[in-house]
C-alpha cells in the first residue's frame, strides 16, 4: 500500500501564498508570470531590465492598444502602475519611478474623454505620492505631469474629486527655502506652475471644487505675491551689482507669478473679485508693504489691467473699504493707501456709472471729513499734523484723478454733491468746520482744473477783433461813408490806422461825368453777340447792324408809338359807325364777300356736324362696352 503525504497547510492558504508569489514576481521571463493577468504582463513589459534604457516603446504601444480596446481595464492598469511606482519610491529606484510616470502620461493622453475618469484617480494618487517625497526631482516631475493633465479637457468632470492637497502642496513649494539657489528657484517655479494648473482645472466648472473659497485663496494669492516680491528684490540686486543677466525673462519666478496672478483675476467673476483682493490686502498689511507703496501700486495696477473691465470699480471699492477699516492707522500708512488709490482710480472711472460715482466720491469726502475732525488741531503734533495734511492732499488728488476721466455733466453733478456736503457756518465758528470747508473748496478747485477746454469759435457770431469802438453811434454823421473823415476819427480815438489798412474802396458817385472812363463788366451788354460763335456751327446769326440792346432801345420798345395808336383808334371808330349805320344786306354782302368755305354759315355748319358725329360714336361705344371711364383710362390704378 502506497504512502500518501498530506500538506500541513490548508488549500486556501496555499492559493493565497501562490497569488502573493505571482504578484511579487515582476520578471517577464519567469514561469510564474504566465499565470498573471494580461494587463499586468503588459505593464511589466514596458519596464526595461536596466533603467537607463528608458521606457520600452514597442511594449508601450501594445499597452496603449490594449487600454483603448478594453477601456474597462484602465482603472486596473492605473492601480497596478501606482503599486509599482509606490514600491520603487520606497526603494529609492527613481529611474523606474520616472518610467512609470512617463507611461501614465502617455496613457492619459491616449485615453478618450469618456473613459478618462476611470484612470484619473490612480493617476492623481501617483502624482500625490511623488509630491510627498523629499526628492526635488520627483516633485518637479510630478508638477510637470500635473500641468499636462490640467490642459486636458474632460467632457464629464468628476465632481467628487478634491484638490485640497495640491493647493496646499504647490503653495508650500512656492515658499521653498532650499540652500541651493538653482534648486530653490526650480521648486518655486514648479509650485507656481502647479497653482496655475489647479486654477485652470477648477475655475472652468463651478460644480467642481470651489477654488474661490477663502481657505484656498489665502494660500494661493500670498504664495504668488511672495514670489513676485522676493524674486523682484533679487532681480534688483542683480541689476545693481552689474551682473549681465536678463532679469525680466519670461521663465523666471517673478514673471511666472505675475502671469498666474493675471490669469487668476482675469477668470474671476463679479462675486469672486473680492475673494482675490482681500488676500492681497492681508498680505500687504502683514508684511508692512504699504510704506513704501511701490510694490502695492504695482500689484494693484496688475489687478486693474487684468480684471474684466466691467468689474474694475469693485477693486476700488474694496480698497476704499480697507482704507475705512484702517482709519486709526498711522498717517503714513493711510497716505500710502490713498496714494495707491489715486493711481488706480482713473482706470475704473470709465466703467463707473450711476450711483457708483457718487458712492466713491462720498467715501472720499467721508475720509476727508474724518481726517479733519479726528481731534482738535491744537492737540496734534507737528509731525502728525504734516502726515495728516499729506493724507488729505492724497485724498483730494484721488478725487481729482477720478473726476478727470468722467464726462462734463458728471463733473457738474460731483461739484453739486460736494457743495451739499459743505458744512454751514454757525455762530460758534467751529475750526473743524472751517477746515472742512477749505478741503471741500480744494476738491472743487481740483475738479475745475481737470476740465477739458475746447475751442468752439463756430458757435459764436463773426466779431471784428481789431475794432475797439464800443458803439457806432459815437461817430459823427457821415464818417462811415467818407474815408478821410473816418481816418481822422480813428486817429482822434487813439487807433493806429497803419495796421488796419484801407477799409473803404472807391465810392462811385452819380454826379460824376458819364463820359468818364469807367471799368465795365466783362461782357458788353449792348452787344447782341452774347453766345459763343461755336455754339451752333451750322447756322449764322442774322441781325441788323443798327440793332442794339441799349437802355434807350429797350425803353422805346416798351413805350407805345403815338402814330400807331392814333391809327388804331381811327379804324375802330370807322368799324363802329359801319355796324351802326349800314343795312342788313350790306353786312351780309360784306361777310359773304370772301370764299364760301370761309363764310360764317359754313363754319357753323361744320361745327354742328362734328358735334352730332361725336354724339353718335359715343352712344355706339357705350352700347358695345359699358366699362366706366376710369377703367378705360387708368385700368392699373384700380383693384376690386
């Protein structure tokens, strides 16, 4: 009887042990690898035996084809790559980690938008794992990969995805203090690029994580301002030291942070503008950057020029609110804030309409009154009094800059509004009221000086500039006609006539000799040949040589000739006598003395015959066609 041996392990434990051995076996040539799933074998094949050889491209193409043909395996592929990368990170095998990250990037680009969410979770876990490492090279590698991921548009974004860790990590990278300056700048630039990637990935969809919340803005905005201020200071040191280096390169941290801040404020809507401005004000207050206010002015100019134009006045309102909150601060700080306000307020003036204009003016006047009535002038020290005066001048200058870019009708409304705020003097003559009056008058003067002068001489009647005589009635009668007398009158009144020149031309007199040679017109009116000789070439003009068109000839043609008129009267008298005294037979003989066809009887007969014929024709046409006359004459003008 044969001996049968039994294993001391249970069957389940044996299978679990085998699975563990198979999973830990990553050698493609091992016999156990044939027992593993296909996607794991494809992932193992992309890693070379020697890490210096890099990613195996042929096997990577096979993995990509398998992922595209079986998209449901993407989450498993991503999870397996994450496990291999985590194992390599713990073993300090950075070369294999870079190969795994390269494979993830290629799969991320190759995946279609519909199946991308299945793979992104594993991808972000690998990125987070690399960012948590202490190796600067791995942090920079993870940031570069995340920036490429941020440029990919997803059709169906994952609303449960969170970016809290990435915001915190990238912000901390912006404050890196590595001893090596080159490594420090690379890590800071990587952090800025990572923040830019988070902004692009989240602001496009409101349903994704709200990046505008204060918990995120209080990390992002100060990190950008820190790099702008720190790297700008280093650039200034480089310039002052004489080192020939291009400090305004687009690849330095200062320019990159400025570009990121411009993009952030440019994407902000009206409700999110204050979420960006408040961290800026907090950063300037915390680091005492108001005095001097060069960096503060630069920051707010960047914000004003990058924000959407219709929201620019919101920046001014937020800054004025901050000025109100710091009403108890030192005069230098308040003066610096007012100076920044005066330098940016003109940018928002063109977009301010309606009540916004008066709100800004009212806020400026309120701060001006508060500065005057802060405490009695006698209790103010000399240095503090000078600071308060500078603060008031800065407010007045801001008011003038704001009004300078408004139309004239709004300037008038602003002046009326300021006049309504001027305190009325009472019997007590409060010195604060007097000072407020002076400040309001200075504000009015500043607005008046900002007016635009235009020459509109076309709106005035023509005036003689050199004529200084107030009234013509002061001159004697006849002076305005005779030039010598007018000249003497002008000399007597003290006017230099050499500059005026001759004002009167030769006066023609009706009593002059008619035979005197006078300059006539261009054409002699007594000449009949007025037309051009070439106007009618085929015809010759025929006229009597004695015929003329003088005034006497025209007068004779208009008057009746007495001889002709007497002859007409004689003939009319003879005709009347003939019809009164002659008999009927004589009259008939006279009327029928000419041809028969020209006799009166013949003419009357012809008239009656034509009338009778026309009546017959009209009756026939009426019977044949009973159309109205208006349809016959104008058929196209009538429609029924």
